[in-house]
């Protein structure tokens, strides 16, 4: 298997008997958010509506999100 690390511009080879590619990641909100669901902003597709300061609550000051806003990077 040939690999290339783009940031460093290095190439590697890895001997392996197999390769598994996993796709189809889908985020599911944790159950502990259920009691505050009414305070959370969502976009038209049902995803968290993440502000620039990573807040997702309707006031923009109380509930912050990390690692569940990948959709905001595209």
C-alpha cells in the first residue's frame, strides 16, 4: 500500500494483507442533550446551527459544541 503525507511531502509503503475503508459517518446527538433540545439551533437539514463562537443555543452564550460541526467546514 502506498501512502503519501501531503503536509510533509513524504511517501511511505505499508505491507498489508488487507485494507478496510469505512465511510458513511453519521452524527447522532447524545441523549444528554434531550432536556435542552428546545434551546438548540438547527439548520434546514436538521444539523446543529453552529455560530462562529461554536455556540448552538438560541442565546448564543450558553451551550457550545465541539467535534460535531464538521458540516460547517465545507
